[in-house]
C-alpha cells in the first residue's frame, strides 16, 4: 500500500508538471517527452482509488455508518472545503492584489457550491466513493470470485469502454435510453475501488500484471500520438482516468504490487511519503505556481519535467512535516 501511494502521488505531480510541455509542436521531441511522462504517470488517481478500495472494502475491517458519516466523511469534507477556500483566497490575493469583504463572501459562496480548484476533483470523487462504501462492502463480503469478475467486466464495459468510444461507430447509432448506459467518471471511481479489492485478493503472476501495465502505457502513449497527429493538436481522449489504457496501466501496477510484494517490510522513507501523500496532493500546486515554471520550460522537457517534479515533491514533503505538528490541521486538513 505504501509503495502504491508513493507511486501515485509522484505520478500526480508528474502529470501536472508535464502539461506545460504540450505547448511544443505536436510530434516534436519535447512534445513526445512531455507525453511520455504524462502517460507513464497517468494511472495515479485510479491507483489512489484502488488503494482505498483495497483497504476500505475489507470485510474484516469494521466500518459502521456512524463511523463513516461522523468521522471519515466529515474529515474529507472539511479538508476539501478548507483547501478550496485557501486556493480561492490565494488566487484572489495573487491576481487581484487584495481581498475585499465582497470578494471574501463570493469566495465562500463558490466553495459551498463546490466550484473548486480543478485538481481537487479527486476529493469530489472520494466523497462519493466513501458514501457508497456500505453498498460496495456488502459485495466484497458476500460475492464469490466469479461474481466479482462479472461485476468488474460490466464496470469495464459501461465505465471504461462505452464512455471512451461512444463517439465512434456503431455506438453513434444509438438513441434514447441506451445512450445513458455509460457510467460517468464519479461512479467509475467506485468501480476502481472494487478492482483494487479484487486485485489484493486474487492477483498472481507479477510478470503478467507487469505486461498488462506495459500494454496500458503503450495504448496511452501510442494512441495519443496517433490521434494528436491526426487532429493537429493534443487529443486527450486516451489520457482520461477512465480510458482503457489508463485502466490497464492502473490494474497492471496494482496487480504487480499485490502479487510481488509478499510480506516485505516498507522502507521508512517510503512510508513517510505514503503518509504524506494526501497533504502533498493538496499543497503541491502552490509550489508549482511559485517555482516559476518558465525557467524549467526553457530546458529540455525530457529531464526538466522530472527535475521540477522532484523539486515540488521535496517542498511539499517539507510542508507536510511542518503541518503535521499542528494538531487541528493534522487531524482535519491533511
């Protein structure tokens, strides 16, 4: 679990940093370098969801409705609203030169209406995944392996394949209710949780899962190149969290980790990064704004992206080490 969370948070930062490289001409070496880093890290959010499922869907783990709605969801919601407001106020102060009482009231309204900074979308998904836990836990407690596999196939068809290819023939011929069969990303997130539990229980053959992950990367990287060259600009269809390549990459990484890890002890540094992952996710955009990305954009993308990602990760970790010493912040916000 620590390894997966460490990989996921590192990948999130790589995704955000590599986005700047897409400003280069499509097909150029710098553009391809940005796409490589953005593709190899594309499974990060699904991995977070799969780790949540692998942990929270364990029937042996007690989770009552009282614990869910009075402890876990309030903490997640408090963190979401607090950081959304912090980002709203920070952007007002940075770009508007100050914050008036009227702007403060408007910022609060925006936060309560869930008009939040884009990268907080994962927390919006997590709230729904948590709310569905009493239902999904019934499935993992009573469904046998074949039933789980049936549900996962149905999820893959409706949550991964259909949304990705609904604009392609012959799906474009559908009308009426069948056009609504597909799951949106928020509900697809619950399926990723179920997939995480399944892989924790049944994943075997590390080599097979490594090949699955490699196939997912090739679908993302190669497919995006082909579609982007055809469109003359970045085509993001295969970069989505619910695209086939991303699902294969996430399943491959998690399947490999669960089947290969055994009872090995986690390195202390890896455990620290795992525990800090939520805080790093929340704070790293601040440092991305402050780290003057233009300086990195002047460097070759193939190494400027990991260099900037390492810088942001280090600064975010230092922030976590400081914030975790503040009792209220440590308990409710990170």
